């Protein structure tokens, strides 16, 4: 993993940030949150806005688009922050992990109720996959279909007969039709 030194604008010390791919002088690291931010840009995704986003993202049940809309952020802004800010990405993944754990807890509780059949099946597959999960290694099976040439000829004759019946039953006798 590459480590790049980032200089704080108001500090002579360099701060090492793991995974930070670009060294841009306008980027700073917030001492309270550890988030990267760029106060020099007009629309800075500040550390406080990042915390707000993470809170709304958790409250909205990990609905990324909805969370961005509620805070007036573009998805591009948040995705960019996730790419350049390792601390923000770490917190983002932690929110997803907590949500998943809560979802598993609800699923486990629901599985024990009489109506929790699907949750019960999912939990059994998760907890005892060797017994309840489907095999993912399906063997390739070859299928051979034999078609007799006479069968094709017979079906073609039947289609011709059907077409002839349809034409006769639907045709209205006019002079124009007789010429065709």
C-alpha cells in the first residue's frame, strides 16, 4: 500500500495517510474526525457534512441515492470522497456492517416465529450451508435430442394443411381475390 505525505496548509508537519492516492495541497485532514476535506473548494464536502451523510445513510437503511438527495449532495461528490478519503470509507463500511448485523438479528428473531418461513430458510442456509444450501457446482449435463426426418416432413405437411384451411375459411370471394 502506498503512503503519501500530505502537508497541512497551516501546519509544517506532514501527515501520513494510508491509501490516499493523490497528494493535493488543498486537501487537509480534520483533527477531530480524521476525514480528508478541501476547504479551498467552493463546495467542500466538510467533515461535518460527511458525519451527517453517514447518519442519514444509516437512518435511511443504506439507501445511497436517497441519502444524497436528503442532504443535497450529488452521488458523484460522495463517491469521490469515498475514493480519496480512507477514513470516510472506513466509517461508511462500518455503517454498512452495523446495518447488516441489525438486519441479521431481525431475521433471526423473525425466523423463530410461525410466519418466518423464508427467514428460517435463509438462516439455516447461512448457519448450516453444508446441510441446507444448494450446491453451487452444478455438473454440466449433455442433452441429446434426436429428431426423425420423417417427423419434420409430417409437421411441414400439417402446417400446409392448416394454412390452406385458414386461407379458405377467411377468404372472401371477390374478383380481386380470384385474380391473386
